[in-house]
C-alpha cells in the first residue's frame, strides 16, 4: 500500500471518530471538528497541532477537483507512521486502568502518625489516602506531615508519635492556605473513573501546575470516579514521567 493510501485511510478514520463531537447535521470541515473536540477531549488537545498539519497536508496531496481520495503526492514514512499512531491514540487511548491498577495502602483516621512513618520507611510512599468508617476523608502527604512537625517543633522531644491520630494531622492547614482564609480550601487530590485516559490525567496535572490553585498531589481511581467506591489505583505526577516518551 502506498504512503498516500495509508495516510488518507488514517485521516478518514480520524475524521469519522471526530464527528461524534459535532452536534450539527450538515457537513463540518475537519478544522472545525478538531476545534470542537479540542475543548473537551484531552487526547485531541494533545495532538491538536499535528491534526491541523495533517489537515493541510491532506488538502495538499489530494486533487479535490477530480477525486477527494486521489493523491498527487506521497507523504514521508515518518508522517504516515505519526498519523497512524495518533489515529490509534484517538480511537483507543490508553486508560488509567489497567495501566495504573494496583493495591493502594489505605489508612484509617484513627491510625497514628507512626503507622505512616513505618510505611514510608518500608515502601517510600508519599501519598496516603485516609478513611473514616469506610468514607474517604482526605489525602495525607509527606509534605503535610512535615508541616505538622514544623507547627509542633517545640514539642517534638516529648511527643509520642503513636498517640498522634491521622485525622489530627489532616486538620492542619498548609501555610499557603492560611493566606487564603477567605477562600474555600482546595483539595490536593482528584478522583477519576477507571475509564479516564492518560491524556485526561496529564491534563489535570498540567492545569493545576499552571494555576494559582493548590497542586493536585495525586489522582485516585475508582470504578466511576466516586470517592465512596473502592480504590483501584493511584497516580502521582512522578508516575507519568515514564509515559512522556510514549505519547
């Protein structure tokens, strides 16, 4: 199969996939399709510039006055491989489950700080979901533990860590929140469903990194993104680093 045939087949397949984002009955140009999808779909956002270039290339290699599928030029191999890769990512994007499926170590609100310190020592984890009567009440992090220690630095020599409950540590306001007492405290976590894509979670981390809101420290995965459901996995910004070269 010629490169032009492969390119046009992939392009047409992407165009069909994009039409589900259009609520118009009439024909919608490819450029408008990607503009519509750009606002709501993280995978389209990620490859928006590529798709714009593919649209221009498609117009350049097809003689529209004769046959919309008749190529007058042949794309390079890397261009064909790129559009086929993006076609697959749009139609079958990688999902957070099973990619990040794992047994998550959870804690109860009446567990003590020593329980978490032992877990850090054994597993070197840094994010700890805390529950009270099976209800999720917050995500405790190494940073918050340090904040708690800093607030009680004068008492540290006499503190019994096995007496400090996690619900008490969770109640400590981070320093940046004290400056915003007139504002509602922002969560350091977000729940997503198991059907979320890696593009969705990368977009969540990217948006919070580029905003004035507190940073999202972890994304928690449940069946439908409901905090009351069983945890299926957890994602931190570090977990996505290994994926950067793949998407």
